[in-house]
C-alpha cells in the first residue's frame, strides 16, 4: 500500500490534506459545530494568496538545491503599491493595475536572475540583496499611499458561487494550467530536468539559463500579482503586508511535498498546505490563545510536519 | 605564487568596503572622526557583529539560519525581564536556549532536514516565546549590563575593541586550531570528515551551540544598548546577519567562512545604515543602501574571480 502510494506520488501531498482536514475538524469542534462551512470558505479564499506565491516559489525550488526566492515578500509589497496607484480606486483601471503589478514583478525577477548570472552568486544571496532594494523601493513608494482598492476588485475577492470563492475557482484553473505547463511543456520539463541534474540537462540540450530566467521571473511576477490581489482583499497597502509571505511561500511548498533538493514539484500539495497553514491559525484563534502561543505552536507544527514527512535521502 | 595578490585583494574586499564607507562618512562629517563620533557611529554594531558570527557558524556547515533574528529578540526579551528580576532563572533559560539551538542542529543532522525550513519554523518559535515573555514593549536591562556596553576604554571605542577581540577569537578558533579545521571540513567534505572518525552529529551540534552562544551575546548587548526591549527588536537581524557574513566572504558551500570578514561585514552593514543620515537622504532607502553595498562587493568579487579564473585556468 505504502509502496504503491509512494510510486504514484500521492503520499507526498496526502500529508498536507490530512493535516488541513484534521485542523479544520478541531476548529469545528472548538466552535461546537458553528461556522464549519464559513471557516472552510474563508480558508479556500485566503489559501489563494498562499498558493499563488508558493507556485512561483515551487518552480524556483524545483530547479535544484540552493534555489530559493527570498525577494517574494518585498515584491508582494511593491506589486501592491504599484497596482493601487495605477488603479487609483477606479474600476476601469483594474486590469492595467494588475498588469502593472505583474510587470513590476517581471522586472524584479529579471533583476534577480541578472544578479545570479552575472555575479555567479547563490540565488539565496542574489534574491536577498535584491529584496533589500525592492523593500526600500516599496517603502519609499508606498509611504503615505492610502489609496483604497477599486470597488470591483474588492468585491471580486469576496465574491462566491455556492460558498466557494470565485477567486478560488480562478486559482484552481490557474493551478491546472500550471500542471500542464509543468508536465507537458518543454519549459516545465526543463525545470525538473535541471533540478535533477543540471549538468545532464545541459548536455541533453536544455537551455538552462533561459529556463532559470523564466523561473525567477515567474516567481516574482506571481508575487507582484498576489500583492495587487491581496491589497484588494485587505483594503489597501501596508508597508509590511508582504512579510508573512516569506514563511508562507517556503512552508507551503515544503509541507506540500516538494523536495528542497529540487527536481520535483507538487502542485496539488500546495492547496493542502495552504489550507493547513490558514486553518491552523484559525484553529489557534478559535482556541483563544494569544499571538505569542499562536506563533510558537505554528513554528512547532511546521517543524513537526517537516520532521514527520522526513528529510531527503542520504547520498549524492 | 603569481596570483597571490588577487587572493589578497579578494580577502581584503570587506576591509576596503569598510574603509571606503568610513572615508565617505568622515568626509561628509569630519567631527565623526573622534572617539565620541566613532562611539556613536558604531554603537549598534556590537550585537550585529555577534549575530553575524552566529550566522557564520551555521554557514560553516553549509546551513542557513533564518531564525537568528527571532532568537536575538527572545534573548533580549529574557534579558530585560527574567535576567533582570531573577538572574539565576534568566541564566538557566538562556543556557536552555543555547541547548535548544544545539538540539535543532541535531534534529537537522539526524533527520537530514532542510535547515532553511527548520530554522524558519524556529524563528516563529522564538518570536512566539518573545511575545510570551514580554507581551508589551518595556522591561528594564540590569544596570551591570547597561554599564558594560557603556564602557569607555581609553583610546579605542568599545565597539571597535569588541569587534577586534571577537574577530581575533573567532579567527583563532576556526582558522588556527585543528578543531576549527574539522568544523570547516564538515562543510567542505562531510564524507571525508566522517571517514576520519568524526561525528557529523557532534560537529553540527557544536556549530549550532556556538551560533546559539553568539546569539545570546547579541541579545544581551542589544538589550544593554537599548535598556528595554520589545518583541520586534531584532526583526531585521536575520537578513542583516546573512548579508554581513556573505559580504565578509563566507560561502554556502565548502565550509568557506571568514570570522574576521564576518566582523567587517557586520560593521559595513551597520555603517551603511547610518551613512544615509550623513547624506541627509530619505531613511526609507536605508535597507536599499545595504543591499546596494552588498551587491557592489559581490560584483567586485565576481570580477576578481573572472580575472583570476582567466589567468589560471
């Protein structure tokens, strides 16, 4: 049984869903059955932000050990700021605003890649240094930026069909599309090939540099877009709105069953892990614990999940 | 033997960056070129130097510590509460915290876990504990600790003296003892070290414990300087310590680290923050300048490597 599950790769992400369901059940029990569906709906809605940034982070991590994007939080904040000022509260400017946020992310991603390529430094360092600059830009740009998001954007983030947020349905379509990209396109296959063995990939004719550039750009573009969407959801820009996405993006990827060693990607796991993280906070809130205990338990649970899911195989 | 000078330039890059930054500050504000001026400029550097050393110890074995900022915050919060009110309890808690750091190292080694994720989880643990210990900003650092960081040794400001002592001690431990060779070797070639009969478990635990010790020193000195604390006090130390260590020449692989470089890197990061004040520029760009200086140093290093690589290979 276990062997068969492992072969089909389900075991990698089942964990996250089991965790999410478990946490949800405890929350429902704590609330004595009240608001079970509302909690789930809220979770499905909020998970979208986690899934979007984590999708980018997952592609980055899948390209091999040492690949990680630390500039996501700063890019989220900057994307939100740019989108809000382009939209300027007008419904007609929503699409240009979203495009501007994506364009901002694309610039950040290309800058990240340029640093990695020209300075030959580990991606962690490259994205860390660029995040310093992006963060500064976001603070400078966003200071005093108290623009309300356009009505339509705000209502879109809360719109529902049969208790399922529309945003969630759209994001599910996006996840499906990314699954096709990952499994069926040259780009997606290149990502996994590079992650497994960059040398072999290069010898097999994979355009390694182009693939890495697309990957870092994709990650930052998604972060920028998420920022715009999140600003619509939370009613505007705040200077540290991106900070929660550093842990979230990495934790969702890893809890979702993607190996930090690279060469593997697990899209279904992202949803389970994102739901798990959100519902975990909801559960701790429902249990009435303070913010200190909540953070403490979140940290312990993340470490416990990582430990239980097991590390990488030895060797290599 | 012919490429020795390149290696020399490479190794002195952090020092050159520091010298350039100091020169610029002195040029903008000649009054900074005094005992009092340097004292003010570098006042905040002591905890950052310790935190950077902590990061460097973890980097030695090829890991990255994303939890050091939370840890320093926790230590600072304990310092202004328990350590001030019940010193014995405080000391025990801090020792237990160092023990927990070593235990995290053990967990990472035994289960072969990604250090980034575990330490990221630990950052939540430390920040959470910090909030539990000190729910609202305040507390009071013990007088002896405040007095200690306000010491005014004759001739050399405390921050510079501390940086020199820490750098030299770290250098002696890691670069000059056979034990240091083993520690660095564990980052370079763990298999060789294991074959030679050393336990990777013990090595990782030692390095993490050393990192914990440095983190405690960072928290103590930070609380001494600020005299009170809050649960966000060292939020930026995680990224700052990585930046400082990397600027100082540490690398992710091969156990290549440099304690003296890390100290210099931390000083550069501290000065970069106050540099803007001298230029009377918008403080929003503080972090940006730190990032730009980091990129500049890395670019110079890449340039040197390319020149050296072209000559020797």
